[in-house]
C-alpha cells in the first residue's frame, strides 16, 4: 500500500536570483518539481543534523558584542 504524504503546509521564503535559477534548472533537468527539490534538501539537512562540523559550535561563543554591526569601524552609515 502506498503511504499518503500530506503536503498541506505552505512555507514562503525569499530566494536569491542565483538560488532560484539553480532550483529551476535542476527541476528542468531532473523533472522533479521545485517544491519537491526543496523538501528533499530539507530532509537531507534534517538527517545530517549535528554532523556538520561548523554547526557544533553554534551558540558556544559568548562575550562578544550582541550586534556585530555595533562594532566601531564596521558601520557603513
């Protein structure tokens, strides 16, 4: 028996032109809808949660400025 996947949830995101072009080209080349490509990438990220070396330090650094843009010499205004 086939498992029914409920796809009733909608997520709106803003993409760069470059990322949108990649999604459209990948969809065209593979025949996989853009929405399904996004879901596949999210599923991959979820399955690899914690295995990406840079993520293990998330939240571990403290004592710096709460807003990096508040550092003198880095403001563009």
